[in-house]
C-alpha cells in the first residue's frame, strides 16, 4: 500500500448527504477484474449524460455541465469535501479505487460509512471526519474562493487553510501508523501467525463444529 | 463476571490478539465469496505468493451478475467474472456452488440454508448485506476486497470494537405487516446513519415471534441504517431452523453445540451505548418514496413536503430525491403507480416471502399497466421448494415471470434492469439513484405490498386484499 504523509491540493465540494457507493461507481463497472482504471467513471451517472459501460470510450461521452467535477475550476482537485454518511451502501472497494484513480487522496466529511472508511485506509487514502459546523464553513469557503486549497498533514493531524487557520483532526493511532508507513496489513498480521495457530488449536477443542469443512 | 451483550460475547470469543491501542485481530470462522468482489483479492494472493490460510472455511457462489431468465446467454464480460471465480476456487481448493449446481443462489440465502452459517460464528463476505447472517446469533459483516484478501491469507481481520446498540421491537406486528415494514419504519425513524459505528442487536416481543426468514430480513437491512452488523439472540426458533442442515453439527456434536449456542444472548443488565424502543403494534405497511431507505412512509400517508422540513440540508436532499423520483409533495402513496414489480433479493427471496406474495396474487391478474413483474427466488433450494408447493404456477398464472436464482434486479448487473424513468415496486434493500438501472426509480416494499402493487397497478394496502 502507498504511504500517506502530507498532501496539498485543490478542494472539490460535493454538496450532498448520503452519497452512496452506487453513485460513486455504478454496478456495470464492477464487472472488471482489475483494481485500476475506474477514475474515468467516478460518479458516472452524475458526471455523464449518456450511459456508459466497461467498453465505452469515456472521453467521447457527453459530460454533464452541471456536475461539480466537470467545472474547470475544480480540475485536478485532490481533496473531496462531502456531507454526512459519505460512502454508504455496498462494500465495493471500487468506490475507493475510483476516487483514488481520479486523483483524490483525501475525503473530508462529517461522517463516513464504516466499510467505505476501511476501504479508503487500505488504499492509501485519508478519510477525515470533521464536525458539521466545520464542514459547513469549508463548503462556504470553497464555493466563494476560486482556487481554494488545503494542506493536510497526517503526522501532526492538522489541516491548514489558506488563511493559515489550522484544523485538527482525529485518527486512530494504529491506522495512522499503517497509513504513514504504507504498511502491508497482511504481512503485519502474519507476524502473529503463531498466535493465530494457538487460537485455532484452542477453539478446535472448545467448539469443533466451527471447523467443519464445507464441501 | 460482568453482564455482557450478545455482541460482547461474540467479540470476546474471537479475539486472537489485542493491541495496546485497542485494535483487535479477530478470527473469522466463515468466509463467503462471490464473483464481483473477489477477483482482485485472489490476484493479490497470487502476486504475493500466498495461499488461503484455511480454504475449508470458504464457501463461494456466483450470484451478482448471472442471468436469471431461462436459456438467456450471459454477457461476455460477466461470463469472464463468473469463470474467474470458478478458476480461482479450483486453484485454491475452495468449495464453490457453481452455475450448474442446484444449490447455487444468492450468497446470503445459501449460507443459512446449508448450515454454513452457524450461531457463534464470525462470518464475513465482500458484500455489505452479510449482516443478514447475524440473525443466527453470529457476528456477520461486509468487507472490502483488500479485506477479502486479508481474510483469505490470514483467517483474521483487524478490527476495532463497535458500540453496542439495541433496538427493541415491542408489541405484535399487525396482520399484513411484516419484518420488512418494521425495519423500514425503524430506518425512517433513526435515519440511514442511525446505526453508524454500532453493532445492533434486534430484540423484543416482535422479534421473538419472527421466523428465521423474517429475522434475516431485519438483519439484512441493518446496514441500511449504517450499522456495522445486525444480530439476534439464539432461541429455539434458531435451533429448529439449523438442525439437520448439511453443514450443521449432528449427533453428540449437536448436543454440545446447542448447549454452547444457548449462551448467545445479552445478559440481563448488560449495558448498551444506545437503546431504541420501537412499538410495532400500530405499524402500517411501508413504502419508500425517496432515494435513501430512510425516506419512507406508511401506505396511508402521502409524499412529504420538503417545505415543512426546517433543516436546509435535509430539505435540499428531499427536494433532490423528489425530483429524481418524479413525485409531488402531498401525493398519496396509494396513487403512485409502478411500471415494474421485482420480488427477490437477499432481503426478501426466501420461501416465506414467496408464500406471502403468492397468497396476495392467487387467482388474480397483474395489472395491464405493469410492464414487467419478476419473481426471482433466492436460491435453487427456494425455487425447488416453491415449485413443490405450486407457487410458480400461482405467479405465472397471474402474469409474473418465474426466474432462476440470483441477485437480478436488486442491483441490475445482469440483464434485469429498469429503463430510465421507470418506477419499480421492489422487495430489495436499496432505493439509491440508479441502483436498479440508470434513471430507474425504486420504491422499497415488503413482498406482500409488491404483490398487491402488481395486481392493483398502484401501491395498495395489502390488508385489503
Ligand atoms: S441480492 Fe442485492 S443486496 Fe443482496 S447480495 Fe445480491 S446484490 Fe447484494
């Protein structure tokens, strides 16, 4: 996994609550066998006026001029600002892959759906939860100031606004450590292989029915 | 010992290692796998030359994008994904109920059917509706593809404990009102994020009176309230359901297992971080009118007016939803006319669901205005049992199509989907924009209400049928 330390970039505002994973990436793209290439279809149904699928040439599709990411002002944005319960719905990691592939490394919202939050962390992306008032203020600032950018600093857990205001944020220590160092979770877990085997040996005696083979 | 909740007990039993900061390595007993969220995980294993830690704990089945119409050819892209699952399972020694296996079906329907889902287990799947299995007193939740790979490689997940929440459904459900109505009304009350960060236990007299099928419907929808997991304590209903299933313990092992499972309930006096009490005795059948499951109303109500909403963000959300749904504030729910009806999905495709729908449909005809009415049984077993009871004839004679098992129009990855602007009465779990096809409009309802809508050509009160 890629490490995340600091990030400075343009902010794009997506002013909707409960943005679900079907909206982030619709089902037809889930037929892909890969993890990459989903950036072009991020927010597909809002972003394009015509229907696309895995075989479409997205550069040739009709862009929806009213959708925020199609506004030249937000081209190249690296930080997405959103409302409560962002990423609700399915477990599809394609949602995180699509945001990442598009260029977003950080999403700021009042709250996130659990599975989406984990999926971000597994892909070197930082979801930052800030309180509603703070998010409201950021929306106002982004919309009124063209070129509005933020600097995110994970080691010191601070976001710095253009006027030098500092916004602290919370993150669990273990998650921070893994993100900062871009650690491979599986390799870390396998360092505990002996503990896992001990656990299994104990449970096989206590509850052998849990170890029956499905066939 | 201190009083524990059901979730506390399930959690405690599965902690392999607890780090200083509270992150636990949690052991996973059962891993369910389907074709859409697994290919990249298997590739990851290959790239790092890893093997499944315990292949015998994994059960795989293709369900999301398979065709459900008789003799329909699968689109080549979906075919690749289904073929990749078969190939990965055989390469890694994983049991798969393949396309031609009579046991094939929706992953959350088949797990319980064959006893692959057992009380006391931790159960994961790369699918958010894994919460369904919590109905058996299990800790079951959805994971992303990186986590699928992690569980395959280590049999564990890194997790932090969620908060304990209990929803008590008190009272008795009125006739014609079921588990789906209760859980939709609950989400309407607590919101689509009402369970964020929580493992939710469903309890109370109404739950105790429910069949396992109904309990699965409730736990299935826990994720739509934003919960990490939904669960229900083990009781005699649970044990009766499991006994004799293919992978359930038998003989002396059954006796030991059931003694253990009887502990799987919250102790008296156990502390919950959040408690919700919900009286269902006056509940009406529910119909969603918007694009989030929290946007729901009783059959006798009307589409709400955003102008009456004081919170500006909520108001804007409502307005956007009504625009998408092409509905006017104040329209009685009963005047809304669906174009299609879908009875299926892991929420409502079990035998009991089909029976409830069939009893409404029997001897009647689907309204002429309905373009398509689908019944998609949740599994091969459900289909066979329904056919033994003659339900397929009831549906066909009324004008429904009787399909093969799969996810079908719940997420419209296969050919079953709405055209732009089409309105659907659906027994599935998500009414998100585009969920059942780009531009499609979904109203979530119970199987009985879906059946009544098919006959009446508008939403109708099933209690009058
Ligand atoms: S039926 Fe629908 S919700 Fe259930 S697993 Fe399939 S796609 Fe997901």
